[in-house]
C-alpha cells in the first residue's frame, strides 16, 4: 500500500498527467514572450527604420558608415552609393553599410 500512495502522488496511473504537462510549459511560454518583447520586437523596429532611411537617401546627405567613415552622398545607384570623404576623394560603398545620417551640428 505504501508504494501505491507514492505512485499516486507522483502522477501514476490515471493521475492527471495532461494538466501537469500543460503547467510545465507555462514558464517556457513566458520566457518566449519576454524574449519577443525585449529582443525581437525592438530589432525589427530598428531594421524597419534603417530600411526607410536607406530608401530615402538623397544627394547631399551627410552619412556615417558601419566602418566609421563620415562622408557626403554624391551619387546614388540601386545597390551602391558614392560618398565624398575628402575634397577630391570619393568612394563607392554598398547601401547596407550606411548606418545613420549625421546631423548638421556634428563635425
């Protein structure tokens, strides 16, 4: 009789295993929800903002690249941008390497 009561307490035969399984999934669901709101959603917002900024680029915009190069957009292609980084120095870079626009007061 002692073993039967232990088995019953541990969810033995006919002992509500489905409710216990469902209850054990709750922490994993909560962890996923927390990760979604803290990591995934903000990253998606940043990507949308960056894509909109890259599509709105125009000649004369002052930019900063992912490599830290500061320059001014002189020509726009479909996938590339020509950037003037000094008086007689222009480089061609991929659009995706532009990380942000500089404000007028940055120098």
